[in-house]
C-alpha cells in the first residue's frame, strides 16, 4: 500500500513567513494525499477477497448395497464440496468430480480432519482462488465397510460398490444438485484403493464418466500374501476379531477376498481366503488376478478409448505401485491410448493434498465440459 506523505512544517511556515508559499505547499500536499488514498482504494478493489466453498455431509441410500452379508448399512454418508459461487448463482450448473478415498479411510477424514493427508475443501478453495482450477462439485462417498474397505467392487459380501458409485450415487447427486448431467462433465478420481476403484469403474462405464485421474492407485497387479509368515497369518483369520488383529497390509488382503472371492456358504466372514494349508489356493488366486486392472485392461480397450482424458501418478518412494503404474503406462501406450503419467519424489501418502491441488484439479478443469450439452 502507498504511504501518505508526512506533513511537516519548518519554523518559517509555523511563524507565518512566506504564507503564500506555505498555503500553496499545503494545498499541493493535500491533493497528493487524496490521490494516494484513491490509488489505495482502487488497489484494494483490484484484489478480490478469497472465496470459500461449502460442504454438505448427507446420506445416500444405495439399492446396490442392500442385503450385503457383512450387514453394512446401505445408507452411506457422502461428503459434497460445493464451489464458492454455488449458493448465490442459482441458475448455474457445475461439472462433478467423484473422488474415492483409500483403504481404511472415510469421507469425513478427507473433508474435515486436518491431521489427515488432505482436507478437500481447503485444497479446492486454494486452487480456485489461485486460478489454477475452475469451480466444480466434488463428491466423496464413505466406502468404509466391516473389512475397512470395499475396493469399490461388486460382491454379495460387501455389497455392489461398483454399481453404487456408477448408478446410485451419480443418480442421487444429479437429482439433488445443480450438475451438468452428462458424461463429458463427470470426472472420476481416487487415491490408493480409491484409484483402483476409479480405474475399474471408469473402464467399465465410459457412458457415465469421461475423465479419469489416479493418485497412487493400487492394487493394480498381484496382491496376494507372499511370505510364509504372511500366509500363516491370513489363513488363521476365522472371525472379525481375528481380522482386526492383523496389520493394515494383511487386513487389506482379507478385505480383497471379501470383495473378489465372496462365499455366502462360508460364514461368518462369507469369503474364501487365498491361503489353505500354508499354500496359495489356485481357484481363489484366479479370482484375485481376474480383478486386477493390469489383467483386465486389454478387455476394455474400446471403453478406454472413449474416455476424454486419463492421468495417473505415483511417488518414486512407493515402488510397488510406481512399478505397476509403469506397466499400465506401457499397456496404454501399446494401444495408442492418450494419457499422462508421472513419477514424482514422494511416498504413498506424502503429497496427496499437493498433487490433488496442482495436478488433479487442473487436469479436470482442462478436460471436463463446463457448459451444458444438448438436452440439458
């Protein structure tokens, strides 16, 4: 801000000497001060105040989740970020990014917990105020289950999560919020398990989503317990209490079995574990492999070609996931499917907020349609 001049008078002015000169100086300085005040006023108006979006946490009933054998509620919490102009511009409609959280996460962690890796509203506000992202709605469902994660897959044990995201959730959001109701204006993103789910769902439903961004997506390749110790711990799981006693990595393997190898005839967990008598079970292994995107991609090349944009990244210090994404990069390149891919300096969780703000949101701002299409 410009500073006002200091109005100091020498002794001659104070004594009334050179009164004509003093009066002229006084008027000049007053005019100068007024001009500076006006400049400061204009400068203040040229710097708009930061704008902030709002968050609604609602419940959405998932018909696709009804009757799941884990007895998880089909009424799911969903956090929704509404951009700054949403409440005041009643005629405006917005594109939507569906953001899927990772294993052992919830929507609430991603939207309101400052101790977590990311607080989505803060990141979205920052990108919008910086001009690096356009205003859009962001929707995150709570996919935490009895097994701490659904892998966004269809399973009688955990519920049909793929259908919940692609159909139940999209339908609800389109009918209750001012969205642009076409695939060109819908994006799908996710981190870790959420990245796995985003890829799985997008490659099956290009009629619903047009742009896809994966952050440290996994597991894309083989994800079975590898050492004898790991296999013994997984095989010993008979109850929910046994499951909860495992470390997070091995809990994820059991959760994957609930998603990919459900078995209603095998209570109380209603799943088939991939280990029996200290050995990997071939028929269960086959189910795991059949649900790995690196094995599925070739089947969905026509659908992947229909997507407007595909992007993904991983940290260099997240070696298994980085290696799998390099394989995905090679598969897409072999089919001449346009995409962007980056390995950056970081771990699995070290830079989620930064990557979402500087990479994912600008990616969707570039590739989503922000105007109404035909029939809207």
